[in-house]
């Protein structure tokens, strides 16, 4: 066999293996593989990789028939806010909706930005937070396939790593009346079990019916839930820190909006170049996506029940 023929056969094998790998993975894992690829260079706010991430999310929205807000007809919301060091940071949120009902909104958030690259090291951010964005896209798809009772908004926020800037820019931009938001479901880091194989849930105390909701999800999925509203050490998350302030949901909480924050907490790959798609536990991540969908469905049902009760009153 000639060298050229050997090369051709090997190339064909690699191509077939790649296709097979893609087909074997669920679509949320395929989305993570792209969002956490070296091509996107860690999705740092303001980078070319961040732009490619936005383009990808917008195309997925279009494929799913998720529509833009009338006030953001191109799905994007550019903004500039000061970071924790009082330095201006410019980013771009991506916003889509499944709306049209005479009902409140549930806002599903997942930040798509990460740390970018430092020299030759790429901080791919597979768990943080390609995993949350991919889960958001899967939930968006399912809301289009089922009869939902309330309106859904999907916010892929930018510059979360700079101090929740994207979420702050969206809420302060008045693109939707805060009074119309029933609740916020925030997905941030869902794919690494970290030896605990449980889902950390914050915000249970933000609504009187969220404790029962979480119990029902735990029973339906078999996934162990840990209520982290009380300050405690969880994995590598420092004791005494407040997880209710740890991600984009904190911006909604400050407005008095009930929220649920789903994530796995810090782990050994957190904010390191080792947070890659190849290290994701696909089985565990699939469980977390399904649990997130169960939370979404039950939030929608609770929103609908409250709406019906208000109409009856």
C-alpha cells in the first residue's frame, strides 16, 4: 500500500469516526463540543470567538423558530458597562423568545462568555458555561414542541465573568417590564459531577412553592438536589460565600424576581485550561439537562397556575 493510499484511508477513518462521534452524542453535547472548541478560543468578551459563539446561538434560535424581541430585532443587545475595577467592558447579549401568550415571562439565562486564552493556553470553558448554553438551547427546543402556559425568554448573556454585566445590562435596559417576569431559571455549569453526582439548587427560598417544586423534580428524575440557599461549603465553593449571588440570577433577585440557579459548583477544572469537552461526563450531563427541563416544565406549570388563580380572583 502506497503512502498516499495509507494517508487517504486514515483520513477517511478519521472523518467517519468524527461523524460517528457526533451521531452518538446528544445534540446538547454536540453544541458543547463546538462552543468549547479551540476555534472559539475561550469565548472571551469582545473577541472573535465570542462573535462566533453569538452567530452559532442565533442560528440555533432561528432553526428552532425562536424569535427576536421587537426591540431587539437582530437577537443582539450590545452594551457597555464598568466591570469590578471600574473599567468599561463592551459585550453583546443574545435574546430570543417563545412568546405570544397573554401570560407572564419566564427568563432562562445562561452566560456564553468565558476567559479566552492566555498565550498558548485556551480556557475552553466547556462546563463554564458551554454546558449551560447548550442546555438552554435544548430547553428552548422543547418549549417549541410542547404547549407551554407562559411566555419564555432565552438570554445568552455576555460578560458574566466581568461581574454579571450582561444580565445587568438586559434588566436595566427595560426591554421587558420587570412586573411581567414570573421567574428566572439560570443555568451555569452543569456537566461535571465533581465526585458528588448531585445538582446544586439556589433560590428555593425566593418563592413559597419552590421547595415543593424541587422535591418533585428530585422524585421525577432521581437526581439528588442540594439546597444551597444557606451559606455552606460545597465542593470547592468557599464556605461563607453566598451562591445566591454567584451568577446572573443575582441581578433578577435584586429586582425581587423569584429565581432558581442550577449548577454543580466549583471543581478541579474550574477556570483552568482543563475545562474541555473531552472531560465531560456525558451521562451525568444528560441527567442534568433532563433535570433542568423538569425544572422548566414545573416553573411553567406554576406560572400558569398562578395566572389562572389571578384570573379567578
